[in-house]
C-alpha cells in the first residue's frame, strides 16, 4: 500500500489493513509505505507537514509513526512487524501474517 493509508481516518486505516490481512495466506506479508513519521516526531519534517496537508485536504486522513502502524498491524493479527527506512522521507512498515 503505497501512499494509501494516510488518506484515511483511523477506522478506515484499520479496515484496509484488516482486509489485507484476510487476503494474505499464512506467511504472507503486507508492505505499507508512506512518509512515516519518526516515533519521536522530531526528524521527518516532510512526514509531519504531509500529515498537516492530509488533515486539510481529507475528511480524516493523517500520517503516522512507524510504531502507530505496527500497533495497528499487531492489533489486527500480524505476527511480526518492522519498519525499514527508504530513500527520502518515506519508510515502509512490513507486517507478516
């Protein structure tokens, strides 16, 4: 899911992750990438500004930290999660079923 989750409110984010979980076979993975905000909310200025932009442009969208996304994934049932930085302001959050 590339630059998808930040468009939606929390309930819809979890719904989309849940649908991905349900569609995956055991051992499958979901990869979410966005301008993931660092957990301390101090370094990824682009992610913070993108979150503000999403709050202005959408009904409930917002950017999130890696830990936020991992917590949602674990709540849904993903057994393993991790955050990997990408080039630029994006990072990916990986969840394994």
